[in-house]
């Protein structure tokens, strides 16, 4: 009879730990997935930032060779990704290809101005310091006007900010769910072991000695859950890339290492912290109040 109860308790204990470990790994997997989505959004925004540049309308007064020298000077700016001089003839060809070959024939001459297209580095465009570069370029006397798509840049920055805030909210919800699951599992374990803990305290066992097996269990729950979540994340990314023929970014190599270490830190750290807090609350209960 006692053996049957013992085996039933062990099976129940294993089921509880299996449940919390699976829930743990699923929550960490979702956290990792949010991070991967954010990395991809940042990478996609980088391409957009670099495709949006500034168009400078150039006066006819400056000789071609001087314009080329100045353009080479601009290309050496740390904030500039590339510089392209567009001649009047090339601009006219672009108009013809867009509106038809007769578009300029009606006018009878080429009204286009020389232009310079400047694309910016993603970091510079992301930080929103384009006005500083614009003021610097406007200091050149032959630059008549500067155009750039400020509304698109503002929209990208706003969307990234909203995505970041949404990620924080979702992560906070997952943290709450994770802590609740851990507390529930620890409480169930303590309820089954109250008599054992009381006897250990009666014979003089220290609180640290009593905590040790619980902390060990918490560590392995965190470690196994974190490892399982990373495996699931790797499989998910691989399947998506294979099925959609798309490249999913984890960020640069340092971002990947940080992601892995962060998932382990969250998984193991929160598991240990939650377990210790619950145990400390239990230990503060007077031993005469511990019931069988």
C-alpha cells in the first residue's frame, strides 16, 4: 500500500516537473522568437534606410570636373554610403522611360538639371541626424535644393519603436506566466514534502541544506527548458527558411551569442530566483504551523 502511494507520488512529481519544464521551454521559445523577429525587422529597416537617400539639385555654374571632385569628397564622409552624379542627359532618359519618348520633344529642349543622389549609412539615417548633413551640404554654393523622404524615415523609426515596445509588453506577460508556473510547481512540491522538511528542521538541518535539492531541481528545470527552447527555435527557423526560401536573421554573431546567453540567463536565473523566494517564504513559517 505504502509502495503504491510512493510510486504514485513519484509519478505525480515527475509529471509536475515535466509540465513546468515543457511550459518553461515553450515560453523561452516564444521569447527567442520575438527576438528573432525584432532582429529581422532591424535588418529589413537597414536595407530601407540605405535605399532612401538625398537628391541634390546642382547649379549649371560648376564645371563637371569640380563636381566630380566634390562628389568624391562627399563619398568619404562616414555618414555617406554612396554618391552618384546624374547628368542632364541621364535625367532626361529617365523621364523618357517613365513618361514616353515624346515627353521632352513637346518642350523642345532638355529642362533637367544635374543631380547628385546620396545614399546614407543605415546607422546615420536611423539616428535621425539627416538635418545636420543637409545643412552641411547646403553650405556649398552650387547646391540649389535638397530633397529627401523625411516622412518615410519617420514612419520607419516609429514602427521600430512600436515593435520594441510591443516586444517588451509580450515579454513581461511571458515572465508573469513563467513565474506563476514556477511558484505553482514549487508549492506543490513543498506541500508533498512538508513532513520531511519539518523532520529535517527538528534534527537541526540548516535552511541552506533544506534548500539545496530544491535549488538543484530549479537549476535543471531552467537549463533543460532553455536548451529545449533553443533547439525548437533552431528547428523553427530552419523549417521556415527551407519552406519559404527566405533568410531569417539572428543578427550578427555577437547578437546570436547574446540571444543564447540571455535565454539561458532568463531560464536558469528566473527559475532559481523564483524557487529561492518561495522557499524563503516557506522557511519563515513557524515549524509548529507546518501541517502534515
